[in-house]
C-alpha cells in the first residue's frame, strides 16, 4: 500500500471515528403519563409571512469564526423563503430562494458558490424558520418528562421538537439511520413571535455552529416579487 | 438695521461662493484632487451605512466611526446594529467582531473583492485613483463632484458593478462611497462631522498577530 493510500485510509478511519463519537440516536417517546406541553409543538416557527434581520455568529469547521448579517423573507403557507447573507460592511455574499419548486440562486460569492455549501445553508435556514415538511409521526414525552413531537423530514429522517427547560424549544434532526445530525435551540419567542436567539449545531467531523441574534423582525405581506431576482 | 442685514447677506454670499469656488477648484482634475488629499494627514468622521435592495421596504442602516491616518492606516468601527472593527495598516487587514463581551478576530471569511476595495480606499484617501489595477476611474465634476470606478475584469464585476465616490465641498474630504452590486443592490456610506489633521492614537490601527 502506497504512503498516500495509507494516509487516506488513516484520514477516513479518523473521520469515521469522529462521526461515531458524535453519534446520538433517536430514543423512544413515552406515550403514558406525559405532562401537557407548555406551548404547541410548532410555536417557535413564524405563522405568517415575515421579514427578519439577524446577526449570525458563525463557527465553521476547525474553529474558524466570523459574523455575518442574515436577511430572511418567508411565506410559511407556501413553504417558500428568501435568504440573503451579507457582511457587516454590506456586501451580499449569498442570495437565494428555496421553495416547493426548488432552489434559485441569485448571487453566490465564494465559498457560497459551492453547491454543497449553499444547499447546507438553505437547509439550515429552512430548519430554523419553517416547520418540518413531513407528516406528524408521533407525540409523547422524553424520559425526563419533557413533551416532544416528531415529524418526517424531507430526507426521510426525523425531526423531533421538545419543550426546552427554559420555555424555549429544541429541534433535533436525525438522519434516515436515526443518527442525530443537527440540533437547534430556540429561545422562548418574544412578543413579536420570534425567538430572540437561535443556536444551530451540526454534528460530525465537519460540524459547525451558528448563533443567530434577532435584530429586527416584521410581518410582511407575501408579495411574489420578493421571491424574484 | 437694513445695512447690517445687507452686510450679513453679502458675507454669507461671499462664504458660499468662496466655498463653491474652493470645492470646484479641488475637484477640477486628478492633480488638484491629489494635491488636496495630500494636505489631509488624518480624518475622524462618523458614518452611516445604508444597504438597499429591491426586496427591502426600507434600507438596512448601520452606523459607526471612521479613522484614517495618512498614508495607509484605516479603522472602520461599526457601533450599531452589530459591533465590529475593520482595521488596516501597512501589514494588512484585520476584522474583529464583538462576541461574548469582547472583540474576537474574524478567522473564517476572506472576501478578496472586499479586501481589494479596502486597499483601494487607502489610495483614494491619498488622492490616487489610478493606482488600483481592478477599476477604471472617471471624474465627474458634477455638481456634486464624484469619481466613478468601474471594474476592469469580469472576476471583479461578479462582486461589484460600480463604485461612486462623492467628493465633499471641503478639499480632500470624501462625502460618500456607494458600492453597487447590480440588480439595484447598493451600499452607501455617508461620512459626516469630519475632523481633519487631529492626532489619533496609533493603537487604533494596530493589527493583532
């Protein structure tokens, strides 16, 4: 075996080990003697069309850090949203629409021009702002008594939403093999219906985290033109 | 009383005319711009940044303070809505963000186009609009006088469509910088309350290793 192949094998084994270490799997929900949920399961997601601006603290793989501004405009009824990422200095890095008809990218500067990068970014935005797309699978409570409900995800996985102890919600996304791949903590929503902070954490060797802080939010009529270039 | 008013009116008119003449003088050509800029050794100015896009009902507004010491030190300090610092000296460019009650270094994003623009701002403040290889420059005497920069190559055009630099009436001072990304998306930085040639602390521009 050549030195290069041995190195590749070692790297692959290391990656697999990291993934294994980071694994958390989907447990069973109890159905009996569950206390009532404090709020409806999907209460953390905007119910009407909105426009919001967030400060986003990004901690990328290997600990690299930056802060960006994120503008989102969404229409929950149509399950469509527009996501714009900007530098604090105002340069648009990424601008795209995701909806039932697919993804349209209007602007993507490096590194956001990589297909995997933009797909991951839009998946995160959808997970934060739109309820899971699939059917309700089950409702119940976790072993510690917190109410939880589970939905099917677009990728045939499971999205579990539970009552967080602070009155917020935690959304956990499990892949098809029921391995935890993403965890999103929503602070209790404010009077405007938006969580003032949202923390996204992804698992695995290339895991990253996003800390969203709401700067401004407003309800906005779902005008078709906001989803056009 | 009437005489006093007339004197005041004439004085005001003289001031306005002189100011306009001075302004017209320094924005006349590249040499006059360079000569005026070279008289400016330092600047401290407040700024307001307005980001406009077709999908916004009102612009996104940021504010901060701008510092400059000739020939190559710049600090752009945003105070709202997000605290951040962009500082430049002969060694390079560094961005800091306020996170967990302290400033931390930006280690993730390096937007080449943005770095080119910031390096160029240094040249513009020195009155040199021909030094950058990325943009072609044209002087529009107005009024208001402005310099229009257009990208020379396709790679830069992907980032920015056009840059407009508004020249203030006060010789050597920039009034605004407008970055156009195309599709009606612009970022305009307006400078105000500029104080010139004051001593500014060196540590404002220091870059941490």
